[in-house]
């Protein structure tokens, strides 16, 4: 009994992955114990982590001059780790396109206030209520930035930037809610990071993919656990890692390979998003305010023509077995998160429900 789950995070995990985890839970490969109970220094566990890294490298075609880390503290702790590792007395550029990139710059500004360097806001989409991104010709870009930070997919506002901006500084990108959803060219980025609980696996894990030349510049104030060079040296095991989440990420990577990899899943993601946006656009009852070229293919917020129907929509959708459609309180209305683990059939069930609801109440 598993129901269509449109949660923004922690999000749905593919059912075959959970079935395999269940199968292996008590006795992993005949060793008489669960992965949860293994030493992170054991040969078996190291093999699990190496397999996961090799798979991620192959799925994302990560070039050899990038290191891959499996850390803790979520994407939010990277908001601190980034200036602590990379600001280095210089100046960093930040683009604000919604709630998450807003939090990232706010955290970085705390380190600037300590004298670690300067933080420059290049542009903000606030005037449009984060439904659009200001044109790059209007950005206030620094000549000599240590790095340029942005969020590729604003989970709350449903706004996605599909191509990295053309800037000279190394690009640091938050891909928490869009990693592994469609092919990207890793070599265009200095660093990619993503909390696991959307497209990677359970919460408790954050992945950092960092170009080697960006290592070794951390501030002396940087906690060792946040120091990327240190974590590279320790193979993400400076302390006990999130062992079970890391293992489950490996099972998700197996599943992704079985689906045909990222290009194949990307095509399904496009179909899912098109089905949902077409339904919204072909009705006067539902609305999505985001500029079409920035509409997220992972998080689709929408409002109803009458907000007093929100409660009814949520009650009836839950009764119909469609879970977690409530929008974020900052945006209101509804939000359907349609990550990799959400099949096209679930989105079809959702749009069928939406059409029936519209007929009934419009
Ligand atoms: N960045 C984005 C785009 C997110 O969607 C989220 C969380 O949902 C975060 C950062 C924060 O992630 P975490 O809760 O792992 O710190």
C-alpha cells in the first residue's frame, strides 16, 4: 500500500529501492548484520561507499579533476562551508532567485561581517516575487570574484535556471532539488552540492562535487568537518558518516542505472512537467506564476482561482490518496514535487484529480 507522494523533501524513494533495502535489512549479503550496524572502516562498508561514488561519477559523467564528498549537515551547512572554504579574504558574487539562494547569501554575509571577505549581491528576483530572474545584462558582477553562487532550482518558488550563467568566476551551485534530474555538464561548475532527500536518498547526507583547484584555500576558522580538503584526505570519513543514507544512495544509483541513466530519466521528467503545466495553462482555475523559461521540472507550485478552496482541495486530494500537495507557506496554494521517484502515472492521477476538482467547483 504505497500512495503517490508529492512531498518536496524528504521525498518519495523508488519502491524497488525500499524493497531491496527491506530484503537486505537484517542480513546484508549473508554477513549476519545490517549495513546500519557495520563499522564505517570495515572492508564491506568501504566497498559500499566506493561503489556509490563510482556510480555517481558515471551517471553524472564527473571529470577526473573533481572530488566527490558524501557529508552531513544537509545543504544548509554548505551555505557556511562555502565562504569558509572559498572566500579567502576576497569577494564572492551571489545571485538571489528565491528562498534558498536567499538563505545562502544571508549565511555568507555572517562570515563577511567577521572580516572573512566581501559578499556581493549581483541581482535579486524579489521584485517579481521570485517568478523570474533579472536579465544578466542588469547584474552587478564583480571583476575578480572568488566564486559565483546560485541555486539551480528554487524548491519553494518552483523556479529553475537550466543553464549556468556565463561568468568568469568558478560557479558554485546548489542543486539540492534538481541533481540527477537531467543531464548537465559538470565541467561548467567549480562546485555542485545537493542535500540527499529529494533525488538521492534519505535525509542526513549531502553530496559535494568540487574541482580540485578549489581545495586548500580554507580559512583558519573553518571547522575541520567543513574543510573540503580535509574531507577529501579522509575520504568523507573524518568522523562517522551517515552510513545508512550513503548505502541507500547507492541503491538509488542502481535504480537510476536500471532506468537507463540520467538522459532517460530526464525525458520522463520533461513529460511529467509538461503534463502538469499543460493542465494548469489550459485551465482558468489553476495558475502557475513562474516565467515559462524558468519553470521548474521538479517543483510545480500552483494556486486555485479561489483560495478559500485550498482546504477543500487538500482534504479531497488526500482522500483520493494523493499525498503532500500543500504549498509552502511563503508562496501559498499547492505544490507538486515531481522528483525522479515520481512516475508519470502518479502525475496522470494528479491531473485527473485536478480536472475533476475544477469541474466540481469552478
Ligand atoms: N537548497 C535547496 C534548493 C533546498 O530545496 C533545500 C531543502 O529543502 C536546502 C537547500 C536545504 O537543505 P537541507 O535541509 O538539506 O539543509
